C-alpha cells in the first residue's frame, strides 16, 4: 500500500518540498506534520516588519490554507512528532497515534538558545524570537520608553534593536565577543552597521557578557554585566544563536552532529529519510556546514523534491542572505568562511558600501550595504566562478559590469 511522503515540521523547507513536488506533477500522497498552529509562514519578517506592526500575519503565510486542500497536501497543525519508528516506517505522534510513511523528510528547523535558568533565563520579560507567538508576545511589550537589553550582536539582535528604536524604546545591546557580527561578517561590515545603530541611539557594548539577570516578583528588572556594572531594564531579548532540532533524528539512530547529517542529496544515514533546511548538516567544500537561511531552506527542499520525483542532481548550495535594519539593506552573496582578505568598495550613493571577501586570492563572498549593483554583480561572479580584480573594486568610479564580461 502506498503511504506516501511525510514531512516533519511545517516551516519554509516543508512547504518548499511539497510545493516543488506538486509543480513537478508528482501526485503522491503528502502529509505535513507541524507543531505550530499555523500553515507554513515566512520567519524573516518576525524580527522586521511584522514586529514593527507593518505587516499582517496573512501576508507572512507562504500560501493560504486553501492551497493545501487544492493541492492534496494534508496539513496537520499543532501536532508534535514524538518518535520515528524506522523498522515499522511510521511516526509516533504525541497523542500516541501513528502515521506510516514510505519516505520521510525532516524539516524540523532550529530552536533559539535560551539563557540558563540559574542566571535568570526563566524570568518574565525575557524573550527569544523564532515563531509568530514569540513575536506577538514580544511586540505586546515593546512600548515607548521601556528599557530593553538585547543580548547578542548577531543579525536577529541588531534587527530587533532597529525595530525597538523605531518604536521608541531605550536600547542597550551587549555582545560578549570583541565586536558585533564577529561570527558572520568582516570588521568593515560590523563598523558600518555599528555606526548606523549608534546614530539611532542604540548603546552598543562589545566585549561585554551577562553575569545574570535580576528579577523582582518573577519579572526581570536589572542585569549584572561582566564588568560588574548593573543596568536597570524592563525587558530582554536573547539573540545568542540557535540549536538544530535534531533530537528526533538522534533518537531514531540517524547520524547527528550539531544537525542531522546528510549527503549531497540531502539523504540521512537512512536512505528513505531526508533532512532539509536549518536542521541539516551538509557537505561544504570538504567540510560540513549547517545553513540557517531562506535560500537554503527553499533550494535544498526543492532539490530533495526533484530527487524524490526521480532526479539525480546533487544539491550545491549557492548561499545568499539579507538583513534589514532601519533603512539599511544588507545583502550577502556567498559564504565568507576562512576569508583572509577583504576589499572595501565605497558605493556610488552616500551610505552604501560593499565588502568583498577573498580566500587564497579567490573571491568567496560579498556584503553589499544599500548597494544592489554590488550584490547582483558579486552573486553573478560567484555563479561564474570568477574572481574580480581588486583594483577595479577599490576604484569607486569603476563600472562593476566590466567584471562580468
Ligand atoms: P523552520 O522555519 O524553523 O520550521 C521548522 C518547524 O518544524 C517549526 O515550526 C517547528 O515547530 C517544527 N517542528 C520541529 N520539530 C518538530 C516535531 N518533532 N514535530 C512537529 N513539528 C516540529 N533567513 C534569511 O535568509 N534572511 C533573513 O533575513 C532571516 N531572518 C530571520 C529572522 C528571524 C526572526 C528568524 C527566526 C529567522 C530568520 N531567518 C532568515 C532564517 C530563516 O527563517 C530560516 O532559515 C528558515 O525559516 C528555516 O526553515 P526550516 O523550514 O528549515 O525551519
């Protein structure tokens, strides 16, 4: 009997797998099982326009509920998958019922890291942002004049800082590393972004850790910082990264190492089980990488759909990413891992620059700030496997188009 495809998780990667299969005219039974009470939706606006109140939830939905009915995709909301029984090829759901599969796609995403309880992580007024409910709870508390502490100077923390300033909160952001964006971007990018935030009144304190949060009546009221100072606050956003949701896979005996290990076909150590999106640890230039981006969630899922439909193309990530803060638009193409040189190119407009990353004289990535031309050129160069001449990049008057010829 045909059991069809079951997808665990109902986020971006789950939707993209199902929708690609249907667009390939594959009509096998598809069931998506997800914990959240909603159809799959986009997460990026949760720390941007949705948090700001400028975008309704309807506009976040990747497709309206009707799409799933029209496309014969069964969507099971509010359902947690407890176990995978690989012998019986079935899932055990939280209510004890089972769901059989022929093939399984794990699209379980990631969970934000929380502060430990013993330093105040469980106080009320302490937030993380991963899903709609998190964003709704947070936005209800973002009132003008409130003192917000953001822990972590990565993209989510910085985007939340921009929204909070827009809404009139007083914002302090602490970063334990020596500078913001230390893990993901060059010093030049961080310097530019820091200056924009400081200009908007965010107090950024780098090289500063959190010792503990102090509560009164269960609610956070202050933070003790690593230099011994105390900061009176009304609320906290924790943006210290995410952990992949790989426990389900690990319990089923699949290979897991900070993510569900997959090959270039997104296959796990069980040939009938695939993993896609934030939860998957995939091969990358002789090493392994977990990508947390819409690009990867969509492209890896679509690659798996094509494989399920009979294709045999391996998935080659072509990473790109973006972040919006105030009217700053950062667009990134490529991955800057292991870079040993950067070239800064001033943009034609005021407030625009691009930072070009090289490793062993090979171009590997670009950060373009308010500079769509630099982003598009960098992305095309990466696709063509070409390394631009540094002198052309350094000359702000040069036409980037010449690099593509
Ligand atoms: P998810 O979207 O996390 O979906 C996984 C789903 O699986 C979740 O709903 C989870 O509840 C469910 N689940 C997990 N385990 C189970 C289980 N056992 N049973 C049932 N359900 C389960 N990316 C960008 O490229 N650009 C951006 O600007 C950007 N901004 C972001 C801002 C925020 C606030 C966040 C949170 C993310 C942002 N991202 C951004 C990252 C991007 O949204 C993710 O990479 C993408 O959503 C990953 O999709 P996914 O389907 O792999 O996982």
